[in-house]
């Protein structure tokens, strides 16, 4: 009987548990024995690898995070430890591995494949949505819905108290979460690395809006810019608006997986297992232009992710200070 394992590496996302559930069910359906590797690459090195059964995945569909936990592993960057990891898998007869993670994790897996011959398929999983070659990474939709709920709630209190709220979203150097959230929540300001805007250019327009009765502002800023406090200070000092900063932080990573993430988890895992069975040895399953396709590690990890130009143009148009409605 073929043996296949799954692990989560790097930051966890909501959608990993639905993926794990599908992995167990589909592996059995394809006549394979599934295994869990706990704690990412650390678990591979420490031989924290156990057989998976149907009952392990009962009831996990609704849970954020990952039942098999995730980790970053400094040791896995060292070939000596990767050799130990390979031996642990080989001793159990495991020849195939599915890795839920980001481009760093895939880079590590590629080395591992060349050294050990153990096949793998990567599933892009990060709320930052910053992996080159795929339009969608597992966890993004749930994160966007959490941000939407947070901004909607903040808007209620902002308008009751006549305040400016500066909301910082995650995304490292990628402005995807901030841009989509700003557009879909009707924010007045969106500051992301990909669209440089000088906030002082809004001054005349916002003063005019305040004179006409505007009683709150919502500004969404991406964590990569590290300027949330500065922006709040600008609202206080230049517009005389009491301001608050709200850093959404890790709550964006958790929560009940959205319908879309559950479905995408199922599709990603199904394609990944099919690919391994067809003999694809070291690829990443990507989703672009509404289709699934396989890419090499170089295609996803060598080049930095660039935000979709159509989305960027929407943002440039919507948030240009010159388009601000007086
Ligand atoms: P992500 O997968 O989200 O990009 P990281 O970049 O933190 O996250 O990588 C996750 C893990 O992948 C690291 O902790 C390390 O164990 C492994 N890894 C990353 N890059 C390499 C590499 N060049 N060689 C070996 N392992 C790597």
C-alpha cells in the first residue's frame, strides 16, 4: 500500500484543517495509507509522524489553525537534519508528501526532494497572498472576511464618536489584504507599498468633507509600511480629528474557515494527490485565471509576487487624492 504524508509549515491559515480532512479521506479513497507529520519540518526531523485515521479528522472542518500544528524549522535548512528527516520517512515507507506552506517551505522541500527522492506537492497557504504564480493562497478569503467584520464594527463606533480609525492589516510587504479590504469596506484611505500616496495630499479634500458634515474616517494601511501611528497623528494634528489605531494582528489568521477556503482546500488537496499519483515529483499546485495548474518551485519561489494589475488600477483610481470627492 502506497504511503503518503501531510505537513503544515510556516504561518498557519484557516483552511488547513479542511485540507487535512480531505487529505485523509481522499488518500484512503485512492488506496493509500495517510500519515500526519506534526510540527512541520521539526516533526519530520523528530520523527513525529503518525498514521492518520478517519476519526482524526472528524469535526475539524469548522476549526481554524491546524490540527497537526505548524512550525518554522532552522534545523531543516541544514542538510544533516534533512538526511535524518528523509530516513524517518523512508523507514516508514512514506514516498509522497504534501506540504501546506509558503515559498520558503517549498524551497526547503525542493532541496529535500533532490537529496531524498521523496516526492512532494506544495499547496500555497498564506493569508498574505504573496506567492508568485498563484492568484489564490489558502486562508486568504477567511482572513478577508475577518477584516471585513472588524472594519464594519469599527465603522459603527467611529461614526458614533467622530473619530478617524487607522486599521493595520497583515500582509508583510504585500498590500493585497489591505487593498481588497479598503475597496470592499468603503474606506476613505488605503496605504499599501504598491501604491505610493502622500497622505498630506488629502488635506484640502478632507477639510471640505468635514465642513459638509463628515464625522468619521476609515484608513486601511498595510503592515509593510509601518506608518499606522504616523497616519493617526496626521488626522489629529492636521484635521483635528480624534484618532485611534487598530492593529488587527493575529486574529486575521484564525477563525472558522469560510466556505470558499473549505472548497479551495478540497480542490487543492485533490489536485495535489492526483499529481503525485500521476508521477509529478516536485511541483506546487497553483490557481490562476480560474484554473488549477502545476508550477515548478523556481516559478513560484524565484520571483517576487506582484499584485494583480487590474486590482492595483482599481485601487489607484479609487484612492487617488486627486479623485477625492470634495
Ligand atoms: P513560508 O513557507 O511561509 O515562506 P518560511 O520562509 O519561514 O515560511 O519557511 C518555512 C520553513 O521552510 C523554514 O522554517 C525552514 O525550515 C524551511 N526553509 C525555508 N527556506 C529553506 C531553504 N532554503 N532550505 C531549506 N529549508 C528551508
